[in-house]
C-alpha cells in the first residue's frame, strides 16, 4: 500500500469545484469550537458570489440561494446541511498543530481503489465533504451550470457537531425553512440514513487527596496501550474494536491485585464520540518486584491480544521504566483499589441489539476519556440508544454503580440529544430510492444507525420536515486512519444533483 503525498487535487475528476474546495478546507483549522476561520471562508465565498448569509447566536451559518422563478410560481424549500468542525486526532509520533497547520494529504491504493487520506492525522472528510458539496453547488448555480429554478435552497453549516451536536441543539429555529432537508454527513455511498440513536454524554469528577511517596527508592513504571484502530463510538461500537481504557484498566486491576504498587496517574482517550485508541498509567513499584511484574505481564498480554486478533491485530502493550520521574505523589492505596474496581466493572460497547433490525445496535456505552488532575479524577462516558427509555435506564444503572463505589463523585451532564425516529415511507425516501435505482440500476439500502446525527434535533424542531442523510464512502472516521474513496465522491455528486432536479 504505497502512499503518494500530494499538493493539489486537480486530477481527482469531476466535479472539479468539489476538489478545489475540499483542498482549501483541509488547509483551514476547524477543530470543534474553533470554526471561526472556516465560517469566514464560507461566508466570504458566498458573499463574493452574491448570495445572502446569516449567522445565528451560536455561530451557525446559512447561505440563502433563492429560486429564480417569478414570485407567483410554486417554490419548494430544500435545506442542504453539513457541520463545519472536524475531529482533530493524530498519532502520538506526529508533529502537527491543528490550530494552524494544514493537513498533509496523500493518496493510497487499496485493492485497486484510490483513497485520499492525511499523514498521521484525521482527514476531516467528516464533514469536509459536505461543505465541499454545498460550496460546489453554490458556485455552479452562480456560474449558470446548475439551475434549480423552483427551489429555494438554504445551505446550512453548523458548529460543534463532533463534541455533542451543540450547533444543531442551540440553533435559531428561524434560521432555516423548507419541506426537505438533505444532511451530507453519512459515510457509505450505497445506503441512506433516515433515523439515528439519541444519546447522553456525562462527565464524572472523583475527588481525592494525593499522597507524598514515602519510599523514594521505588521505581516509576509506565504501561501504555497503543496501535488500536479506534473509530466512531456510535457507528463502530459493534465492530469488536479494542477500547484502550478498558484494556489498560483490566491490566492495572490485575497488577494492583497481585503487587504492592502505588499509582501516580492514569490518562487516556480524547473525545467522547471516539473509541479511545491510546492510554497509559504510571505507578511506583519496588525494584525487586520489577522482574516478577514483567513475567506476569508476559503471561497475561498474549491472552488480551488474542481477544482482538482480526479486529485490532496491531495492539501494542508496552512496559517501560520511567527514569528521572520527578512527580513523587500518588493515589492512596484504598482509593486506587476502589477506583480500579469501578473502572474494571464499568460496562463498555454494545449493551443491547435492536429487537427487529438485525445487526443494529440498540443501546451502547463508550468509556471515552480519563484525566488525572491534582485532586480530581475526571472521566467521560457516552451512552446512546434508539429509545429514550433504554437510554434513561442505562444512566440509572450507571448512577447506582457510581454510588455503590462510595467515592466522592459529582456527575455533570455534558449533552443530551434526542433520537431521530425513522420514517421508511416518507415521500423524500421514496423519491431518493427511485432516483438511485434509475442512476445505478441497484436498490439503495435504507437504514437507521446507532450514531447520533444532527437530524435528530431538526426532526424535533421541524416535525413536518422530511429528512435523509447521505455521503460518499469514508472509512476510519474519528481516527488518523480516516480516508475518503475518491471515486465515491462523483457517485454521490451525481445522485445529489439528480435528486435536486427531481425535487425541482
């Protein structure tokens, strides 16, 4: 699999406007909550082409492209929507500043298919492809090569989708209007999404007192988990991929039960909607026990790796002596015993499957982030379910587990978002199926998914608006393995234009 570093996307085929815009987007910093530069880029581009823009209080942006039909004619409102932010993940060995550095693009070939990816970082195809589609349509309408004379188009660009859908959840309800909404945030070109799970993200703060290490001769040891695929905590939660925090806490629980160790810190994960790929723990141990510890790890590590053979075959579990480690403070022995009991028991992954849709995860949990602060252990959990009742029941059980630990705990809700109930018989779904069949002589797959989509809020705010989510093939989302299938871009473009023409 040879990688070719590229500086432009001119030879990537039609529509050329898409690739021009996508290249520019990859050069603009746009981590969640830092969307100012990408918003200004879109706004300036729209106004340069003569289109009206509006920004609401939460900083969502809409570009209005009015119908060119006389006022007495029938007009149809259609919203095209994507989010401006991206997941900013990189491999530990990569030097990259997401606040200013452009992404380093490269192409790879897998089974005779060309893919676009980035060097050691996320690509931001989620949801840069949506932005590029919208801007390409805008530009082609301006230059006259596209004409939807009966459509009033609203191009909606939202903020902070990846952290918790806050752009959609706090959007000014008067910002958009229309009969249909096309969300451009899906990642498989042979299926359309018409429903999704709701979720609850919460943060737990565990208070404790640090203790000074009484025996200064103890050695600092670091155990690290790396090499995992990670992925989306909704869409990939059923793929049996390893969770770095769960693997690490299993190991440290077993070590803590067998050896006299004192833990300095535990760190892992980054985002609540990403399965954690890396984590590490630092602890102190007697020099005389180090060899016995290594022998113990050599015994259990192969068993752990066997669990992920075929799904996470590149899992690395490393043990290192940390020389000249200066922080000589630790958890108390009693505190670390209870904390690791809690983390070991904390559920993770699919909790239940949908009762009628085969293979669809109904309810899940992602043990996502752990940080060790001066007097607080902070960890974050993301729960999802297609039903509000099941989401609430899982949260109730987790609160009981936390209460039973006896630790000094504060639970803070980060975000709650509704589900998007699927309507398999909507007019938009039927038109989309018909257009796809005519274009590609195949039936498109219509699905509900376990991941959260902004459509959940739109379906709540605008109950009469019919919606569908679509997009080209993107794999490895929310991880540095993210890649965009180049040929797939043209396929979805062809469908999107044909669908708009049919609605027109």
